[in-house]
C-alpha cells in the first residue's frame, strides 16, 4: 500500500509540475511584447506595398504606339480620306445612259423631167422620212477607265497626305506633352528649393545675420518661377487637347490622355543626302 501511495503521489506531483510548466508557457506567450508582433505586421504590409507598386500601372497612361494606332483608326480627317478613296473605287467604271432619244427627220425633194411611158412633162416630187433612236447604254470604256483611275489616284494621294499630317501632329502633341510636363516638374522643384532659400534668408534676417536685400532677392527669384510653372502647365494641357483631337476623344465625356514615359535626349548624326533619298522613296506625298 505504501508503494502504491508513493507511486500515486509521485505521479500527481509530475502532473502538477507539467501543468505548471504549460501554464507558464501560455503566460509567457501571452506576455510577449507587442513590438515584435507589430514588426511582423509592418513587414507584411511593406511587402504588400512593394508588390502593388511593382504591378500597378498608372491609369490613363498611353504610349506613343497606342496614340498612333488610335489616330490611324479614329481620326476624322483620315476617316474622311478613306471614305473618299472607297467612293472613288466604287465609281471607277460607270455606265451612263442618254436621257433623251435621238430623232432625225428627212424630206428629199426634186424635179423629174423627161418622157416615160404614160408620162410627159416636168414633175416635182417630195418624200418625207424620219428616224427615232434611244441609246440604252453608252459604254465609252477607255475614257471612263482613265477618268476612274485618275480619281482613284487622287483619292489615294489625299489619304496618304491626311495620314502623314495627322500622325505627325499626334506625334508632336505627344512629345510636347512630355516636354511640358517634365518642364513643369523641373520648375516646381526649383521653386521648392527657392522657397527653402527664402525661409533660410528670412530666418537669417530675423536673427540679424543678413540684410533685407538677400531676403528680398530670394523672394523675387521664387516668385519669378510661378508664371513659368503656369505657362508649362497650360502648354501641357494644350498638348493633351491636341492628342485628344487627333485620337477623336471627346474631353467632355472622358479624361484627357496622359502620355507615358519621359523624354531622353540622344545626339544624332544625320546624313542629309541619304536621308533625302530615303524620304523620296518612302513618303507618298513627295
């Protein structure tokens, strides 16, 4: 009996020790500092933000290739030139009929003289006759073909000129938008630095370390950039409107297109003779 009691007593002590340790572990887990948990959640949020920044694309941004494609498909001038070419191709050979009939009247008359059996003396005679013709088809093939070919050729040249002009205008508007947006950003950065300089000069003037002329000069330099920034912003909006006009976008119904990318200035050496020869071969209007 003593052995059994000792065994049960030892077992109960072991269970009590295990329960105490388990409670301590739970207490320690619950007592972990919240800073570590906040660090883990902050890391997770940071990685999520990085993924969103990598895969996100700016809404409304449009590339030059898409601008040219939309201009070629939707520009009103190009569409009108295409319709003119289709009309010229449809009227290349036309068979025209004559509306009024052709009528002719003839009245041969004369004098008969001589002697015949049963007749004598001089007699006159008169015969009346007429013709009435109606032309159903007047198929003047060579003139119609030549005129149709000329009209088709003129329509093709008009289409080529419209395509070249409208695509060139869209390309210039795209580059102008990029340039003025970059110029506005540069001017804004300059104004921020000049505003910091104004604040510094103001603090120096209030502290008696500089005269008022330095503060006034810094303020004037900062204020001179304001109209330049507004001018660049206005030019950027005008370029956006030209892009929308070239792409047949109604500004009242949709947002203005935002050009994607930045301008990069690269030196280029142009051979005038070779480029002139290539332009004469490629450009249809020349």
